[in-house]
C-alpha cells in the first residue's frame, strides 16, 4: 500500500491526469463527510445514477458536509451503545464505515468526492441492516403483512430502477452522454465518447468530442494521440500532422 500510495500520484501526473483534490487534510475530511451524506442518499434513493460526479470542495459549514458529519456521529454512537441489543444492525453500520474508509479520499485517490462503484462493498452493510430489521418487528399478523407489503414494494421499485439503469449500459454513447449531463466538465468521458464515435466511423462527432475533452484538459496527452489516430483513420494528413506536433509539444 505504501508503494502504491507513492506511485499512483506520480503516474497520474506524468500522464496529464493529476488528481484535483483539496490540499488540506481538514478540508478533505469535510469532503469525506459530504460524500457520506451522498452515499447514504444513494442507498436509500438510488436516483439520477451516473458514472462520474464533479470534483467539488466542501467546508464543514456546507449543509451537505454538516449533514454527513451528523449522520456519521449518530450511526457510530448508536452502534457503540446498542451493539448488544441490535448486533446485526451494528455490524452493518460498522461494515459500511470500515469499507468506505479506503475510498474516502482522505488520502486522495479520485477526481470526484463520490464514485458510485466505491459503494459496492460498503452497501453490504446496508443490506445486512435491511435483512435484520424484520426480526425486530412484533410477531403479530398485522406487522407480518406490513413487512411483506413493504418488502414487495421495495423490491418492485428497485427492480424497475435497475431495469432502467441497465438500459443506459446497453449503449455506450447514451451512457457517456448521460454522465456528461450531470458532469459536463468531465474530459475523460468526452474522450470516451470520442473513442466510441471513432469506432463507429463517425469522424466529425468523434473530433468534436476529443476537442471538447482537450478544451477542458489541454495537458492530457492521451487526447492528442486519439486525435492523431482519428485523422489517420479519416485519411486527413494535414490535421494528423498538426495533431502530432501539438501532442509532441505536451
């Protein structure tokens, strides 16, 4: 891990993909708690899902960071006090926080304060809590009916959302465009969009996507190489040479 922590930022900087995160440790903690609020929201209301969130900075005075801090304190205190009475719920809370720490960005590893795929392992703690909740309901028939209806409703709703989300992943262009709707400053997904258009032979659309990516991040060497390959594919020698010179200058 120590070697990785040293190597990662060096590798990213050398490729023009330096991570932009708050420099101060205190500020990174505020970003972490803002992320906690967003992650908990995504677990309960998985709406507006997309691949990459914008890089943002927070202070503890920001409502989202303050909410995340309050929720974290509340959950940890509950887990410590009620660990004997509600062991499975406390296990789920502990699992969530332990699993989220390595991707918390307290040590900067990501461009954005939230990445949905970072939630995969921590979400197991959420599922443990959901699975354990029915056992704490009274054993009366009315509560059993309530539990059944709630479970059926949640499974139906989450199933519909899953089916809808899977539709975006069937079409790479639709997936990248959806991400750019939420994060229009993501040069990486303009670059991915350009690669997809290039694979489909849509030269003009690919060129525009690459140029948009380069406008956002002029220092990313990979975009220049992609433009060179695109112009080679199109047989446009003047633009190919121009892109080659521009890339060498980087």
